[in-house]
């Protein structure tokens, strides 16, 4: 009776062949079986082949070893007892796998029928996880290798200060544990898109010098229920093995939405299961273990309350759009690798980019550099930055779009009307440029108003002034041409939205300080949702909105009628030059006269 073959390393097998100890060899696709000569014990062994099959065959031939090469195990008619056993085991394993798949599919279909259409968990948690689907595909950065530190982050000093404490927790955790303090389990970064939330998270890992595991919320969600939960478990398991470390989940709202919507007929919701597992994992580890969860979202208002409570996300750090000084710092960071001309004033650029986020400023610097290179300059000039700002704000210049003479005249009257009305309105938005060169998708011309300072509040008289400025273009068309065009559609839309917000959100009407709408998104430019109100109140809101717009339009007409000659002369200059800016523009705007009723209207409406 032949004894079972023993495993052997490949290098030992080669040595035995070279020593002429091997009697015969059978080479299978995934295994080499061989038997020693009787004088060397006659024992059978098996080992794993290498990719260099030709070298093996040459070695066997040179030492006169009998060998057989099989390309398909089914064609082997001279297999020994061990081979038969292996084939039998493989057949049984294949049968069991097939049976398991059939049972899994049957369970899935049974649960699907019971749930009334929901996707069952058997296929996801049984087969999917077994095939590696349940493993988290988090991008892992080794200790301090994220390539980002706090020196690369500017304009968000308060957020940096909050997160520097997290770095200290990871680097000097003992001093907190000795005094009895508990390290926060989670830190939630909230703010508008492009403000640097992801960059801050990488900077924390880079400063702390710990591993950094990064995933997006959408990477947890799959078709099969249970896969997302398995990935959450795997992610936290990996983090605990590498502690101290940081887990970062970007776009947390993809899996963290408030529960309760569900699926009709009792079906399972993959997002809810994933969220439940995340809540369980956050409860299951202690912050003092050295694992800190960072997450980022621009929709904190839709996150589940259980996720936002202390003990899970202990801190919420606001990463907002930068102010003027912050924008200047960000510009300096992104301009480090750019050759700047002597006339470039980054502080002046920061003043002209109110409302820009960090990503917008990075794009602005790159656009200016591309323009300089396109014009074969050796350095980026201030003119390149000005053009880049207009390109970001208004779109790409399209001189190839040819307008008819009537269209050019209409556009010129329209833009001059905006500028003349805007010159008299309160606020800090200065008219800096008028152009009738088409830009972007639909802009046939534009009037550029740049804020001189950062503003965080909108006063009632400034709101009325913005309404009149928006409607100044249509008023100019009516006065000069005796008819109106479709070019004011965007202005009318903006004016209507602003007037409606004044009534329904700001309480700037005789309806009083009552909010009839609520914001759907805190940091995104989403539309508001109207509360449940009576038909009478709805009608009154519409009357108030129309009344505000009618008054603003009447004031724009009054201003332009009083300045009719200036409107005509300025329009002719614009038609000739196509662009008005700088001192020539300011000289025209300085001549605008205000109607006697303007101040009373701005104050009382």
C-alpha cells in the first residue's frame, strides 16, 4: 500500500533532482508530484510549480528523470492513490459549493418573496462577503505619508486649531488618560463644497504621523443588503489593528441620512443597515484605543440624530468659506509654484473674490497660469488674474458669437441700465466693468460688480437696491427701444427669488417676522421648501412679492428717465469700445443723478 504524498518546498525538490535521487515526476497544472528512488526511501512528495516550466523540463532531461506532463487532470489514467483522493476531494468541494449556491439563491428568493420586493441579505452577506465583497476598499496611507500637513492648509484657522487638538490626542494620549479625560471618538467636518474638509483630514494624519484610512460614503453602498455593513465592520477591524490611526469617511451623508423613510412593504434598506452598523461600531470602541473617526459632509441637516449625538461625533467643526485675509493666505499657498509678475497683488485679488472657496481660488490661480502660458509670457500678470476672475464668474469669452446690430444695441442698453441704476444703490458692490462681448452659455453681455468688503448681513435698503439693479437692464430696454427682449429672463428670475426670500424668510414685509419657508440645505444652493400655510396667506405672499418687484422696477425706470442723455451717450461709447472699465467707466457713473424719491423708497419701500 502506497503511503500518502508529503508536501515539499520547490527548492528541496530541485536539489533532489540534481542529486539524482528522483525516479519519476508527474507535472500537473497546479502541482508537481514526484517519487524518490528506492535507495533513497521511495517516498512520494508534492510541491508547487513555478512559472519557468521550460527550465524544469530541461533540468529533468539533463538528469534522466522519467516525467509526465498533464494539461488536464481528467486525461490522467495513471494517477496514484493520492491523486485520486485529491480529485475526489475537489469533486466533493465543488458539489458542496454548488449546493451552497443553490441554498443561498433559494433563501434569497424566499426572503424576496416575503419582503414583497426587497433585496434579501443572503446573497450579500453569504456569497458576497465570501467573495471579498464585504471587505472595505479603504485607501490606506502609512504613517505620516498623506503628503499634507497644516502648512498646506490656509484660510481656516479656527478649524485648524480644533483639529490640532486631535493631533495632540494621538501623539500625547497618555497625558489625557492620566487626568481621566476621554479622547473624542469622532469629529465631523461640516461646510460648503470646496472649503478644504478632505484636505484638513489628511493634514491631521500627516501631522500626527499615524496611518490614515480613507473611504467615501458611497463606497459602502451596494445592491445587496449586508455588504455595506460588512465593509464597516472590516474598516473598523483594520483600524483597530493599526491603532493609533485615523478613519476618514468623506460624504458621510451618503450613508448617514435620517432613518425612517424605509422601503414600502417592509423591504430592507441597505443604507439603514450600513448606518446601524456604523453606529454599533462607534459604540463598540473607546476613543482611548487610539482610533479617531473623522467625517465630512456639506449636508449636516439630513444626518441621523443618533449619528450626531455626543459619544459618537463628539465635535462638529465648521469649515466655512474664507474671509478676505483667509483668501489671501490661500492664494499665497497655491501661488507658491507659480511665477508671478511684479504687478500681481494677491491682497487685491482676495478683495475681488468674495464668496470664493478654497477650491475656487486654486482653480483661479491655475486659470491665470494657463492664460499666461497660452500668451507665451514668462510670468503670470495681474491682467491674467483679472481675466481668470471674469472667466470663473461669467464664463469663457465667445467673440465668435456674432450678434446682429439690433442685438448688440439691445445688449448695450441693457448693461448700461444695470450699471447706472447700480451706481446709486447702497451697499459695497462697486460696478467695475461693463462688456457686450458674449460669455459662457447664454450671457450676451455682463456688468461686473465686485464687493469691496466681506458682508455677512443684507440690510433692507440694500435688498431693495439689488432688486432695482437687477431690473435696470429691462427698464433701459423699455425706455430706449420702446420694447423689451428675452435677455432679462435671468435677471427677472433672480429678482423674483430675492423678493420671495425677503417676504418668506427675512420677514421684510407687512406680514411681519414670520418664516413661511425653511431652507432645504444649509450649505448647498438648494431650493427652500414652503411650510403648510393657508391659501389666503399664499395669495398674500404672492401679492407682496409682486408689489416689491413693481416698486423696484418703477424706481429703475425713474432713475433712467432722469439720466436719459447719459444712458444714450454711455451706450454709444460701449457699442464702439465693447468694454468699459477703470477710470472711463467711473467717470460715467459719477454723473448719475438720483431722483428725489429714491431715499424714501430705499428706507420705507
